[in-house]
């Protein structure tokens, strides 16, 4: 039996792959599996005999049925066209983020075994006027096509779960910081950039106000929470299968203070502050803080502070 | 230029057709039109030279593009597989309620003129624990596939509006009472039945507790609100295009008191009270009252009292 990870070749997908393999059944509650099937536009970078890769288009129902079948122990659906890309190419976002999710759910349903199905959603489902701290039952009013498509995916995961077609969990991921590599098409790309670039001696620009509240999680914490989301008994989650994964509420001002503490004043000095109205408009529509007590009670976790988030990146990626 | 009405042959669609024709431009703000195009599985019953009918499947994108085009002044999308049908045949509900809505929105987008698009949604998008009086910004947690599909339709209408593809308005309709004709399989069928049947000298049973709060609107009021939803300037609605159409909160006890006042004690005596757990369980989960001040301020209306709702039905349908 294998755990399927769409977006398995990506940053998060490949870390999740390594984490699942490292567990070797140590995390109670996970469905039994002996391998990972990475589904993405490129093969998994994880070099391990227990990892297989298939390359293809998840929005193609025939392909979805090829990758999810009798040997599927559970599904992580992480693949998506990100916020910037979905806003630029509406039809591509609809195809991958909505049709793709639906095709995978249909393939999981067709197995007849209601596999666990962890869907990576996003706080981008929120928009409009929001309370300072967002309660669990808060209306979604997405201000982006990415957010709208993720909100539709949540509704699908819920209804497929209610019908007993899958055992779904829609996890709204905080913004993941610090991502390694190059800036990507996500509107939140700057949140990694203002730490990553200065630590490499490169300049970076902050396009949103210093006081913007961001809801952040380190890669290690998100991966641990995704593992837990698959391991958790559905009965403990309740009928409504949407989970606001815990994060920490941090402003760029606090992030840059952490950068200075961990990376020094020279690194901090490399960050300029030039507002980009398009990016600021979207990011300021996102909620900055959430009620997470129930989630912490369910065993999900969050980072202790942002200094630790910077150190996690520095220790792994900065030589 | 024509106004397109999907579900145009139905009870609500045909009343809306007649109302729009009777207005002859009297309601300010409506897009200019000189005819109605009814789109349904049967032709419109409205015998008027200004009404044309096409029969076909709205989930077929080619058909959707046939019925919405350069001559489309605005769209009412009322056609749906209702709650019972969507729960029984999941795939049919997804096809008509989700794919159909998307195909119509795509056809409207393809006109390049962002036509006004009024989408009939439902209070069935709600579920779970709800406040006594439901505020406008309340999280949807549909407990039925119909509700999930309508909630996805709302997200589509919103995002297509935000992108400027249509000028959308998603109206959540209260339960419409009193519907003429025979009892149907709808869970709310009794709400019309306990008035309609006794007025025709027939017995009827109340399957829910006397104190159950129901959110009701007469057909005339819903039609007037649908006309207003098309006529209203989009700027007055705001960025989020979902409208909880006003209704009145009435209990069966109050409904039967109205029946006695309007139809006499003999009519009232024809209603039995035999609880049906399946129906009661569903109906008791529905929201019974909503905050509607903003909507009333925007010019939407509601029935003055339930006596008037009973008289509206009696005067039109009881000889």
C-alpha cells in the first residue's frame, strides 16, 4: 500500500515524503503503507527505493484513476496552481485547483474504500472584514481565484466525506516560511524572500506594510501537522472537515527583528521597503491570527517563535 | 435583448417571466429587454409572443453558449436538481448544480459584456450549530450535497463577478410557501401542504414540532426580490455578492392560526400532528431567522405577515 502525494516533487511534497518514510510506522493512526507515490509535473527528488513517481496532469480523470487505486493507503493532495498564477491564468487555476481536486476525489471514491484524503487548503479562502482573531466557524469570502478554488475544494472534500466517498481533511495551511530556492508565483513569496535573500547576501524587497499581520508556519511544523492530519481519527475531527492549521501571528517588523538577531544587522540592512499595491491589496485581505485551541487540543502544533523559524532555515540551507 | 431564465418552465420561473413582462420597463435599473428566453427541460407555460423557449441540458457547454450570447440582457439561473434529488443521485446533482452553473457563467463571460447574473441559492448552504438569528457573514457548512453544490455556485458567482466576467448576485431563497399543486418529495413540502390541502378540503399532516422556526417567503415576494436583485446597481451590493433574501420567521403554530383566520376552523381541523423523525431532524437543522436590515435597506422586501401569505394563495388558487 502506498500513500499518494500530489505535488510530491515540490518543496512541501518532498519534505512530507521524507518525513513519512522516516516515521516507519512510528506515528500511530497512519494507515499502513510501505511506499510513497509522488504525482507531479516532475519526478520526486527523493532518492529512495520506496518512492515511485508518476508525471502527469491531475485534472485528467483517467490519469487520476491511474494514480489512485486499490493500492492507495491514503492521499495527500498538495498540487495546485498558486495564488499569483491562478489570478493571472483563471482557466488554468480552475482546471488544476478545482477540476484536479474533483478528479482525485472521484478516483478515491472509485476505490470503494473511502481512503483518508488530506487536502491542502489555504487561509486565502478568507477575505472581507474579519475579526482580529478568526474563529473556526468564520465565513469564507475569497478575494482571489486561488482562494475561491480552494474554498470549493473544501466543500468538495466535506461533501465527499459526508457521503462516505472519502475520509477527508481539508487543512488550511498558514503561509510557509522560509521556503528555499527562488521566488515563486505565490503572492506570499516575499515572506520567505525577506529572510532567505538577505541570509544569502542578496537584497530583498518588502511589498507590504511593516505592521501587516501574517499567519506563518515553518516547513517542519506544517509537515508534522500534515502527518497528524492523516493519522487523526475522523471521529475526533467531527462532521465538518476543515481545519485551520495552527500558525503564529507575526509582522514583517518582527520577522526582520528575528532576521537581525539570527543573521546580523548586515543581513537586515539588505531588506528594502517599497510597497506593491497589487500584492499588499491581496495580503492585507488575509487573516493574521486564528483561534487554534481546539486544533492544539487535537494534537496539532505550531512554532514557538519566529527566531526558531529563521534558525530552522539557516541551519538547513545556509552553509 | 432578452433576459434568460433557466428553470423558466417551473413554478418560480414562469411567475418571474410574467412579472418581468408585466413590468415593461417600470422597474428602474433592470437592463433593457424586449423578451424572455426560457431555458428548461420543458417549454415555458407562459403563452406570450415575447417569450421564447429552448429545451436542453445546461451542463452542456455548447448548449449554454447557444442560449447566452450577444442578445442576452441578463441571466436568471434558477434551474437545479433539488435537495432530495441531489442527495439521491450525487452525480446528477454535481452535473446540473455545479457543472451547469459553471457552464452558464462561462457562456456569460464569453459575451464579453459582463451581464447581470442572478443565481438562485438556498439556505441549505447552512448547517451545523447556528445562532438564533443568522448574521450575513456566517460560515456555510452544508449538510447536503444540494447545499454544497449551491455553496460552490455562490463562490463561482462571486469570483466571476470579482474578475469582471459577470455582474453576479447570488440570492439565498427562503422556503417558498404556499406552492400550488401536489405534495412533492422536498423535505419542506409540508410547509405548503398544511395550508394548501386544508384550503381544498383535504387532510394534511404536520411532521415537525409546532414551535419549529421556519424562514418563509410567499411566491410574489420572492419574485419581486428576484426582479430587484437584477435591477439593483452592483456597486450598492458591495464586493461580496451573496444575499440572504428576506423572509419571515414563522412557526407551524402561527401558520395554522393564520389558516384558521383565513380559511376557517374547519380547514384548521384538517391538519394532524404526527411527527416524522426524518423530516423533523432535517428541518430542525435549518436556520429559522436571519439578520436582514441591510437587505431591507437595499430595497428588498418581505411579507408583512403569514395571514397575507395564505390570502395570496387562496385568492389566486382557491376558487
